[in-house]
C-alpha cells in the first residue's frame, strides 16, 4: 500500500483516475497520485492483456503508459497532475478495435 | 535555430558541475533536462523537497541543494522540462518543450544522461507491485510517497540506502533480502586495503547496514532463486538460502542489483561502446576527458560508466575544461592544470570502485532469466523461450533477433531487454559481449506524437526562441 | 569452399534465388557481408503490392503475388504475409482522372485486378479517411508481410535443402579462371561455376568485378512506426498523387512511409534521417487520417536501397562475362518481387531461359543512351 508522508492539505487538486475522483498535490507525478489512490494498474500488456504497473518510476521502462485526457501512451511517472485531468488505464492490445470512424 | 557554445543534456551532478565550470570559463551554455528541477537522480528535488524532514535522506542529499543553487546562479541557461529526442553528431539537438519540438545548435555537446537500474528478470518481475528500489526512492524524493510493508531484494549500496531512508522516516519494511553471494565477500576482500583510501565512503556503507540491522528489519543474506509470488499482482517474494526455501509476504517488492549507464542517447548517435566486464554493462568509449571519437561530443557522469555522484561532479568539471580548450578559452596547459586535481581524484577513486564493483557484481542468476517463461522483453512480451527459438532460427545478432521476435521493438527501445539479450547471445554463441554487440538504436529517444513531429519545422523562428 | 552457384548478398533476392536453385538440386553458397536480412530486405515497409506497378513489371509482379498467397506453406516458415488489399486514395477529381486513364491502359493490356472505387466504398473500407476524399483504386490481392521474417523464411527453406548461408563475409574480389569463378572473401576463398549478383545497394560494385557497368544509385528511404493503436485500417493505404503510405499491422502498430529519403552513407553501412521530411510525412498522414494525429511514433529508420534511373530492376545474365547473373536495382519496390525473382534466376542459371520477357530489365539498357 502506498501512502503520502505529507499530511497537510495545501495545494490539493482533483483529478479523475478510471472514473474515480482522486485528490493529489500540485506538482505530483500522475503515477504517484495513482499509487496513493490504489489505482496501480497503468496498462494492459499488448499480447496477454495482463495487468502492468509502473516499474522504474524514472522514465526508462514505459510500463506506466496511461491514457491522459484522451491521449494514449503517456508515461504516468513523467507526467504531472493537473486540475480536472482524466487518467485511465491504457487498454490497447492486439485485439483492440477503433471507434466507428466517420 | 539558436546556437550555443555548449549544450549539455542532463542537469544531474555531472551536467551541473560542467555547466558551472563552463560558464566560469566564459562559455555560453544551455542545459536541457526533462525534469522540472535540476538535480538528476541523486539530488532529485533536493532544492524543493516535499518531505516534512528532508534531512532523513542523509547529508549527501542536503549537499545537493547547494550545488543546485550554485548552478542556478551560474548564468548557464537551464531549460527545465526539455526532453531531448534527437541528438545529432552534427551538434544539433531536437527536443520537446511544452508540447512542441524545438531545435538548437551547439559547437560543443556534452551528454550527461546518467544511469538506470539494471533490470532483474526474475519470475514474476512484470507483476504490478514489483518495482525497482530506485523507483521507491524517486517516489519518496519527488512526491513523498512510500510503500508500507514492502520487501527489498537484491544487493548494492543504493538498496541499503533506500531501506535506511525508509526506516528513518518510520516506514515499515517487511524484509531485506540480500542476494550478495558469500563468494563475493571473499573475492572483494583482497581489494579492501587499497580501497581503504576512500575510508569515508566505506564507513557510509557500513553504517547503513548497521542502521538497518539496529532497526530490527528481517534481513536474509545469501538469498538465491528469487521469484515473485502472485497471480495478478505481487503477493510476496520466494527465495532460498543454502537450499532452504523462504517466503516473505508483501504487496510491494522493490528489486535492485546495481545501475548501468543510460545508453540510448550515445547509442543512437552511433558512438562506439565497449563492454565493461567489472560492471557487467555497456559503456560509451571516451578518453580521460570524456571526449568521444567525434571530437565535439563528450560524455560525463554515470552515462559514461558508473562513477557515483562525486565522480560525476569531478568528471563534469574535467570535461568542461577540455571543452573550454576546444573553444579556445583555455590553453592546453591551462586545461591540464585546471583538471589535474579532479583527474587525480577520479583515479584515486578507482580502487574503491573496483572493490564495490567486485563485492556487488550482479550475479548471472539475476542478470539473465532461467525459466523459459520469464519475460525478457516487457513491452513485446518475449520470453527466454521465445528468444531461444529465434536464435535457433538463425538470428544470432541482437538486431536479427529483434527483427524476428520483436524483442526490443517496444516503446522502451531495448532499455529493459538490451543487456539481457547481449548476455544471452554471448552465452549461446560462446562469444564475448563485444563480439555479440547491441541493438542499433535510432532517434527518437521516446514516443513522439504524429501531431508534434508534424508541427516541427513549421514553427516560426521567433516562437522557437 | 566450392559450390555450383555462389550468390553474393543475403537479402530476399539472394535467399529466394538460393531456395529455388537448391530445389533444383544445385549446390549453393550465399555470402553476406553483414547478416541475412540486415539491409533493405529486413527493414523495408513490407508492402506486398501489385497496384500501380510499371507495365513492364506487371507480369513478374503478378506471378510473384500468386506465390505470396501460399508462400508460408511452401517454405514451411512464417513470412507474416497477410492479404489485406491496398487502396490508393483519390483526394480530388484530378486524381480520379489519373485513375481513369490508368484503368483504360490496364484494360487494354488485359489486366483486371485494379478496380476503381467510389467515395461510398472508400468510406466503407476506410471509415477514418478524411471526409473530403472522393474515391480511389483497390487491388484485392495486395497486402503486407514482415520483411525480416520473409527473408529469413527463404533462407531457412534454402538451408533445409542444403544451401549454405555464410554471414559476416564480404566478397572483395571476383575473377574468372577457365570455367570457374573465384571469389575472395574477407575470410575465405570461394569457387563456383556460376555467380549471382544480389548485392542490393552495393550491386554496382559486384557488377564491376564481373565486368558490367551500370548506372546504379543508392538512397535511404525512411520509415516510422507507431506504438500499437486500436485497429482502424485493414487495407494498406496509399494516395494517387500525394506521398502517403501506411499500413496497420495485425499487431496494431502503424508503419508510415511515403518515399521520403534520408541520407545514405553506403560506405559505412549507415543512414541518417531527415526529420523535416519525416515531419512532412506526418502532416500528410494526419491530413488524410485525422485520427493519426494522436498516434505515438515509436521508431524511425531508413534502409539502403538500390535505384535505377527508370526505377526498374536489373534481372539478367551478365553481358560481359559467362555464367554470371544479376538481380538488383529494385528501386524501393523489390520486396514483393522476391519470390518470382528467385525463380527466374534459378531458371536462368540452370536452363538459360525464363518464361518472362526480361528485356526491360537488361543491365545494358542504358548503354546506347546519352545520359
Ligand atoms: C533511480 C536512481 C536513484 C539513485 N539514487 C542515488 C542516491 O540516492 N545516492 C547516490 O549516491 N546515488 C544515487 N544514484 C546514482 C546516481 O544516479 C549517480 O551517482 C549520479 O546521480 C550520477 O549523476 P549524473 O549527472 O551522471 O546523472 P543523473 O543524476 O542521473 O542525471 C541525468 C539527468 O539527465 C536527464 N536526462 C536523461 N535523458 C534525458 C533526455 N533525453 N532529455 C533531457 N534530459 C534527460 C535526467 O532527467 C537526469 O536529470 C541513483 C541512480 C538511480 C538510477
Ligand atoms: C525503407 C524501405 C522501404 C521499402 N518498402 C518496400 C515495400 O513496401 N515493398 C517492396 O516491395 N519493396 C520495398 N522496398 C524495397 C525492397 O526492400 C528492396 O527492393 C529489396 O529488399 C531488395 O532486396 P535485395 O536482396 O536486392 O537487397 P538487400 O536486402 O539490400 O540485400 C543485398 C545484400 O547484399 C549484401 N552485400 C552487398 N555487397 C556485398 C559483398 N560485397 N559481399 C557480400 N555481401 C554483400 C548486403 O549486405 C545486403 O544484405 C523498400 C526498401 C527500403 C529501404
Ligand atoms: S514507470 Fe518506468 S517509465 Fe514510468
């Protein structure tokens, strides 16, 4: 279980993670905000569909790719939270179909 | 396009120290770093810690704040949040900044991309809940976020440091599972007398271990056959000691067995690299001044071979003197005089480095996977068995294996699997890692949207400034 | 080392030729200076395309296309071939005129595999296409394969039949003594009754060793590939008058080409990329497929390809020496031709004859021209 060592409630913002409203601190990484909210599954692996989560937290494993405000492949560990941000677990496997188009 | 005397990529100890020396020498310098704040790995957020008590991270960390302040006042232009995605041997750098690709030119280029942790492909290492020990530290330093009741496994000073940092902050640690083999203590012992010159460093290391022991954390030594247990997420760690099975339950498992240079930047540029057998990793080939075969491209710090933070600072200063010499701002003798003390320090560090490298040498059992199902390539989910099958189909070169199996083709661009693939092919071909080689890498260094690249070269020059 | 036939170059042409010769019981050695599939054949866009071919190439390309449909079974290895169709998009009326003219020419020659489609069918087949596009042309047999896998499949099949593939061996010189070709490699010497030049972007150098001059040039076409995306385009996509070219593989990644060239450094086995041109390719892609704007480019690269002035390959016996043969200069569309070229060369080597008209592919076709 992840938790924050900061107890005051200064500089809090609200974002949504997988549809849940989550509080985070301004400047915090999207990954650590997810971790504290126990939303640790960042993406589904492309072939097996297995759940994956951040591994390195420093930008070198690309396990933490999430969808942020409709844009896929965003590294949660390198992205910063913002008020009203929409974050979701990235599900792009070999079988994912796009929306209907035109 | 803006032009500079010097462009530095990476504002860690190496890049900051180099920038200080270069600006003092009168050069006009720009430093790019993707992070919002200068500091690099060790001094991450040191000038703006979110922790209630940053002193618990230790005196080294506090010292970082001073270096950062001096750097910020040096007159070097620091572009925070600038993520370099192409570094050309012609002195051109393309980087993402605030959503756009910008471009700059420089006469002298210094790469200080630092290190990353060595991947540990044990069974279950891809389960949610398994992270590197460095990840624990990153989350702690930048966001004051910790994991309660985690197990830490592996070996090396960084592992003990983060455990100690957790303990000082009152975070519960389930266990420390030390994988340093008994044999390594025997192998390293003869190197100890010469390493003694760095007695301060040795003391620091010992006191960390004492601190952990005193805190009463369950500590297991000489652990082997590590395996993360759990189906969907990590539930704990299984291992054996002298053949006896052990198990520790934990939702979070932090792994670590040393660091290796971040290769992608120097590899994508096509610089020569060689295998460092003491540190079991690739490193870029540079001379004592950090200069590569392309004379206007230099590399310093952990990105040029693991030297630690103090070594990175010294190396940054040395490289800076050589660059000033190239720029005609100091004479050759001036360069040699100004870098004498740092070069001496770097060479006097060597016996200590050798001792540490020997004691904490990554074991083959943790460097290379043993079970056929264990994934080597996390992105494209290629297992040891898949790679072996590819090898048997004639793919003997890392690039051929990549083309055949997709191992190394995912977004991490081989950062996680590259060393493992070299290691496996070396074993299978019964040849040296140097003979086997590595992936041919290319820019971009990271994912780039079609939208962003599409706007490149259309941004008016004034806006690019 | 001795063999009946020595093939220089382990790309798809060399490996396919080795396979077809070995099938005929000929003993074969392939020498490759790097590793098989290292260059164009292993890093190309994988387009298996009949659509829009030069009339001179159509018979060969059609025969090759038939072979692709069953190649996996024939070779016993996976080439990654998928028949997905290829559509060239018409952006406006002008494009439609171009297509109509082409259609008339094709019908006259008796070919019916290219079919024009209207806007409704275009949108039906490519639902994410820009609303302004007016129609296009489709070839149903077309598709893609995985370049390295396909090259490797030919190589493995050839090896199964006894061919030897020697990697890391560069042919440095070649001469004919009596009835034998003597080749000096960087490590070993070779002797063969026949020699076959499949040396890709380096083939002019081998041609020179054989005694034939050829106006070959080389260049470095560039490609980009994205991280996986939700599936949105089954057909391979091109455009009638724009540099648009992409395909979404079964695994979801999208390969973007378009013919933009980087910088070719043949002597050093290296290529460099031209990012401004890649940026233009991004703009074109996003213009035709707005959903592509959000795609994440994962890798970019270029390969070394051999070009002839008329963009047609050289496939023929040598002019100035006996028992030497050429197949090179495929001008960025030779991957699709691999299967048939191997067969044609094997026929030339063993019987001196091919069922195809090879006169457009003679090596000396520029000799009398003042260039
Ligand atoms: C996760 C981790 C934690 C560590 N913690 C400690 C510790 O607590 N104590 C200790 O003694 N040592 C620690 N080390 C070792 C430490 O990294 C080195 O001793 C020291 O920081 C090396 O300094 P450097 O300047 O070479 O590189 P770094 O400090 O790593 O700096 C490299 C910088 O380059 C930037 N960068 C990289 N690529 C790009 C790019 N493409 N574009 C823009 N910027 C880029 C990074 O953001 C980073 O700021 C740690 C190493 C790692 C990997
Ligand atoms: C980026 C790119 C995209 C392309 N896209 C397509 C496409 O979508 N569809 C399509 O049909 N075609 C495409 N092509 C073209 C196609 O890849 C080539 O026409 C085809 O692969 C040529 O095959 P080859 O065997 O002649 O050449 P190569 O694959 O280049 O093989 C020649 C080999 O000869 C070796 N060699 C050279 N000299 C010596 C020597 N002295 N001794 C030993 N070995 C030697 C080389 O190392 C090389 O491996 C593309 C090409 C590129 C570069
Ligand atoms: S956790 Fe590794 S890249 Fe973000």
